[in-house]
C-alpha cells in the first residue's frame, strides 16, 4: 500500500484528523505516522503531558495500519498491551507500527510512540489482531 | 473519596469532559462512570462504532479512578491490557473500574465497558499502576 | 464435557501430571483444578515460593481447559497476560479458569490461582485463544 | 554481572536446571540462554511441541535475568504478556531477554524464544518488574 492510500484510511477517523496524523513512511510491514497532541489531548488542563488514552489510540492505530499496509486488508484489534515508559509531552509526536506476524486469521504487531524532540520512547505496545471481512468493527 | 470529589478529578481532563463522564457510583474499590461517545469519537465518519482508542481511554480512566477513589492518592498507569470483545456503539456508554490490589508501591485494577442499552460487555482491561508523588505523570 | 473426559485431556501433559492436576469442577464455561507444587516447581532450592513459570503454566492450562470444556473443541493460546499478585507457596494449590467469550474463531478466557489454605488469590490471567483444527499446536 | 555469576543464579531454580539453561551471552541489558526441552516439557505425550507453560517460564526467566544482569539487583515479575507465535519444537532452544527500562522502582523487559535449528521466533513477551528487597518473592 502506498503512503497516500494509507493516508486516506487514516483520515477516515475524526480522532486521527484531530491528532493531525500524517503517514511519513510505509515500507514492508512498517509504518511511521507523525502527529500532534493539542490542548484537548492533554492529561489535564495546564498539564504538559498527553493523556494515556491518546497514547493508546496512537499505538493501536500504528499497529493496525502496519498490518493493513502490509496485507491490503482490514484488521481489527483483538487485544492490546500498552506499556507507558515515560510521559509524552504535548505537541509534536511520532508513532511507528511494525508487523510481527500476519497469519491467515491472526496478526500480531507492535508500536512505539516517540517524542521527536528528545528522541525518547514514551510508550510501546504489542497487540493481537484479526482479519475483518467488512470495516464495521470487530468480527471474531 | 466521595462521588463529587472524584468528579472534580475526572473533569480535569478535557478528554473526559468531551466524553461527558459522570461518576455514577463510588464504593470501596469500585467506580462506575457514565458517558457518551459523540461523532468525533467514532471509528470513522458514518460508522456506528466507537474508536478503539476511546475505549482504551475509558478503561484506563475507570481503572485509575478506582485506585484513586480507594486510596485518596494519585496513581499512574504502568501498563494496560485491553481486550476488545465486541464493537461499542456510539452514544451512551458505561465503564466500571475495580481495584484488584492496592500495594505500597504497585496497584492492580480492572475495568469493563458496557453498552447500557444492550447490557453487553464490549471491552475489558487489566492494568498495573504505580503511586505517583505529583500529578505530572508517570513517576517510576 | 464431563469432569472425567476433561481429566483425560489434562493428563495428556507430563507437566500437568507432575503438578498432580485433578479436575474438581466443570460447569458451563468454568473449570476448577486442584494440584500441588512440589520441590522441583519452587522458585529456587529451599524457597517456599512456586516458580512464576509454573504459575503461568497453571493459569494457561485452566483458561484453555475452560474453553475446551465449554465447546468440546481444542483451543490454542494466542497470547496470555499474567498478573503476579503475591507469591504462591509450594504445596497444595487451586486454579480456576473461566470463559469470557467463545467466538467462531477467537476465544477469551481468564484464570485465577488461589492458595487454598489462606484462600488468597496469588495470580490471575487473561488470554486470547484460537480454535485449532488438530492437536499439533498453534494453527493461526 | 559476568556470565558465570548469572549462571549461578540461573542454577538456583530446579526448573532451570531441568531445562539445562546455560548463559551464552551477557552484555549490557541483554542476556542469551541456551537450553533444551525434554520429554517432560512437551505439550503432551508423543507431541513434538513444547508446553506453553514452559515457553512462558523461559521468557519470564530471560526477561528477569536481563534486569538482574544489568543492575546487579533482584527483580520480581509484576506482570507478563506472552505472545505465542508458533509451536516451539522439543529439543534445543534459545531464549533472549532484553531490558527496556530499569527505573528506580519499576523495570520493563522483553524476551524472545527462538528455535535454533530453524532460526524462527516461536514466542515473545513483554513484562513489568519490580526491584525486590530479598529473594523471597514478590514484594510490592
């Protein structure tokens, strides 16, 4: 899948558009997305830290898009483990997703959120995914 | 902690306010929050399914607030496993969090998202948490 | 599935026989197994604590057997999260498994290890499973 | 920590000795252990596949020893996610552990089990760990 094709899928979600997610790289089973956590994505008013739920959103999206980009098919998240390593500051952010295994039924992928200014990994995730027939959600 | 005290903490996050999270119940190590997934929280435009990142946000919040309500102290998420059982429709939602263990350093809590109309569990989570000194984020 | 049928499957594994696992209860999607951690299952020589790998083995077995007992079909573990709550002393032990969801392709189940003398939960787990065609292992 | 020092700790567990675990490499936050799954570690009699509980044992051990080797202190597993990618055949096996983060209180480490003959990854894990005061088990 090409970056512009993947970008179209990314843009289907209002949440991804809010986070200004742009596909920076698609290669084999790896995708890189750049974005930005705004005021409404912070942990609390006046905080300098992005909400953990937003971090999970980014990781889930990157891992899922890595599987979609590799296979050209749609995948749904079955389960996801998120490890919060350190706070992700608001502002520019980068999230990478990588396919571990794309099986006939089950896929595995990981993802990492990096704070681009410091280059530090702020959170990482590992998830299990299932191929979906339609784009209407989880179809186990 | 009383429901109104917890509500004040819940309201500190713009994301929680967007999701209209109201504390419905606080008792021992259990909290129940009612809310609403709006247009901007859906998986994609025209979809009837809430974005998985929003579901993770709800579960993380409920589990963390269960620990906060029980102990009166602040906790940060160390890691979280989310299991997506079935799509959560947009609109009204309910999320419950429950403390499993509140240790000296480490806490464990679980959470469940239910679709109130059908009464069905849509997702569940288990997480590990750490007591934080200040409210500025993860302090391992 | 009846307790004696399930016991035959449990006994197929040398590791389960070493742990003296006996099916105490099978009902709907729930199974209870009683067993015993011997000298060779302890964390280290002279320790009074069961090895964490043995605890994971018990949890995985109980969750998988809950799915097998409910459906009469074989399931393989796709992924498993184990939470170690407190040390499990050597000697008598009890592990319960419970089905959360038995879908067409994907199953979810949880398990808890209890120290029967104290009644305390020592570890718990949540896992994702896949129906297998043959008993030769993971068939994703 | 030197390989021979780590080997002494590895050998304290009867289960590790049964699996013939030998420290092949220790460097920074990375350890490699070689071992062997025997008859009693197989999924069932006559099976060619190692029991999932043994795989979890290997991953837990390698991740924990990576933290111990890096810091010279003892760590206990708080939680562990295991992903079973494909069956691990009985016989020779290799497991590597790597530190992700060694914080003041909390550590994170990952591990991978490889089948040395084929070079294929059979399972991987990510875990959260806590520094322990004594070697008597989990001390949260």
